[in-house]
């Protein structure tokens, strides 16, 4: 077995040490934790909705969708930049990391990463929608106010519009979120529910 294989096995261990980019302390989790939960969600919805997608591709897209975050907390001062709009810098970092991992260790990483980012396949849209749902569910399990609540209220709207089969569960999540907002003293604006308008006409 090649030396790079062993190096790769050690390298992916960094996923459990890399805190997800932009996490506030009260919602902190590693990239590995997030990815594992996403895979569980994908497996559940795949079977629950009796989807006719490429199951293996869905799982692989989930596995590698955040591989670019590896070592991110070592290379970027998250605390210093947490309130700044530096998504562009994050994308640059991730692209470089994906290129490095693909060229040195395992070439399919870049293909799955590219497909996920472009969202041109049904599998990619499904995984992206699940990813956004997981991102909403995690903070809702923590009994504390959500930062950037106006952005969070519509966080998954675009992804769900691209994969409407998850609309019913998204409606349930939004109903819980609305109750939480009322408890925290945040206004629940009408546009937060606009995604559910005229569903029967589509």
C-alpha cells in the first residue's frame, strides 16, 4: 500500500478537529460531526421519500461537500473574522484545499465537490437541501438565541426551492423557529413564510 494512503487516513482525522467555519461558540461542532449527521439525514429521507436517485452519489456528495474546510481553523482566524463578510475568502480557501487533497491523495474529491457546488444534478440539489436543513436543526437544539436571526429565518429557502420534496419537513422546522423567535422577542416577518405560498400551483 502506498505511503500516501496512510498519510490520507491521518489527514482526514483533521475533520474531527476542524470547527465549522462561522460557528458561534454555543453552536460549535466539527466538520466531521456535521457531515455524519448529514449522511444520516440523507439516508433517512432517501428511504422515507422513496427517492429514485443515485444513492452512492448522494452519500459521496455529502462526504466530500465540506472537505475544503479541513484545517480551516488553523489557517483562518475565525474569532477575528466571525462578524465580517468573508465568504469569498472562505471559498478561495476551500477551492485551494480541495485541489490539494485531490491532487495529492484522492482525485474524485474534486469531482464530487464541483458537482455539489454547481447543483446541476438532482442528487446535488437533494444533498444541498439536507445540508441546509441540518444547519437549521443544529442551532434549534441549543436553548439560546440565534445570531443573525433575520438571515437564519430564510437560511434554507433557496435550497428547499430547488428540492421541493423536503418542503413539508421544512414547514415544520419553520413553525418551531417561529415559536422560538416569539419567545426570544424577534419579529417573525411575513416574508419568512413566503416560500410556502402557492405551493399547490407549482
